[in-house]
C-alpha cells in the first residue's frame, strides 16, 4: 500500500521537481535540440522534454508506464502544439513498426527500464536508417571510488527510486548494442552524474 502510494503517486511528482532545475534544463536542451521528425520518447514522464524540442520535431510517440506522470503531461502537451501520443508502457516492448521513427530520446530512463538490453534492441529496430538515439542519463562513474559507492548504495537506492540503477554503465551498454552512437560527451564537474549524447 505504502509502496504503491510512493511508486505510483508520489515518485512521479518528486521526479518532476528534482529534474526540473536549471542545470538539468540546459542538459535537456543540448540533447533534445538534436531531435527531428517523428520522435519516440521512452520514459516520457510528465513531458518535461517537450519545451526543449526544436520545430524540426513533427510528433512525439511517448512510452510511459506511470499514469500519474502521463496525466501531469497534459499541460506541456497542449503548449507543445504538435501531436503527442502515448503508444506504450515499456521501452522493452515498443508497439511501432520497424524503421518508423527518426529519433529515439531517453532522459533519465535507461537507468530504470528493467530489461535494458531488450529496450536497446527495440530502439534499433524502430529507428529509420540514419536515425539516432539521443540520451541524457546518469551512469556508473569512471572513477573507481565513486563507482564503488554507487554499487554499495544500489540495493537501497532502487527501492526508493522506482527501480533506478546507479550502477549501469549506460554509454557502454549503448555502445555494445546495435544503436547508432554518433557522439559522446560528459558533463564536467559531476563525477557521479553524466550527460551522454548518443
Ligand atoms: C527518472 S524518470 C524520468 C522521466 C522523464 N524522462 C524526465 O526526464 O523527466 C524515469 C521514467 O521512466 C519511466 N519508466 C519506468 N520503467 C519504464 C519502462 N520499462 N519503459 C519505459 N519507461 C519506464 C518511469 O515511469 C519514469 O517516468
């Protein structure tokens, strides 16, 4: 009961507040500005990325399991003014045809999808030739001392953070998949949290 209240009602609201700060907005901007055409956004949340998409984005197909987050997206969707459709609940099983989107976007979501390997295969499947995956994720730190802390916090962290993994090396997992990685960069000054653009 308390777990359900936290995971389904309070956590989506807390995520909105925590991930709406100015610095995160600047990182979102850098990643979202690269999107174009038909965009599949996995872990759409409450639509926080919408205001960062350029005019080149024609429509957004949203994958989001949390009903509360989707309900909270209604205002950003109205302001966006282009079609936004919720097409699924799990990034590991995306109900769109092969080679049908130009861009896949993931912000702070690849840490949470339980079967990330399957999701990465899905991203590759749905992207048109020349399409790109752009992502903004925290990741396992390249610094051993920080990585050790991330690993030690993981068992408790995932219980309060909706299944989020501090100990996933997201860029490495993307590189090992069939997704097209075009660029990689890391935000300076935050050893435990990076911005990685693929
Ligand atoms: C930390 S939040 C980030 C939300 C949003 N992308 C943002 O940047 O504000 C992670 C999101 O992933 C969603 N999520 C959890 N499991 C998922 C799955 N299997 N497939 C797709 N999204 C998932 C959660 O409901 C949540 O909205």
